[in-house]
């Protein structure tokens, strides 16, 4: 089974950004940003991903990592 994981923690940590500050700056709920940061998101809200891309100047491919598992 393939997986999709968040790489937001790495990006924010490298830049010294806090979850609270990013959530405030992009005008999005703290809990949603925290869940994505901790890779605990089941569904990735399009609006959140786009706001993060604009704020962090990255692409969705940098925030989300796709890993294809080999077929058995």
C-alpha cells in the first residue's frame, strides 16, 4: 500500500517556525496545522496546503511525500 506523509515538521523546524505562529500568519486553525505538522492528518485540506505553500514558498510536493510500496 502506498502512503502519503507530511514533511511540514522538517520544513518548519529548519526555518525555526512555530505551529502557533504559522497558524496565525496564514489564518488557519491551530489544530489543523498541528495535525499536519505531526503527520496525524487523515485528509489533507486543499485550502491549508495552498496557504502553507504560499506562506513557505514551497510546492505541495515538498509538503507531502508520496511513497509507493512494492507490490507483493
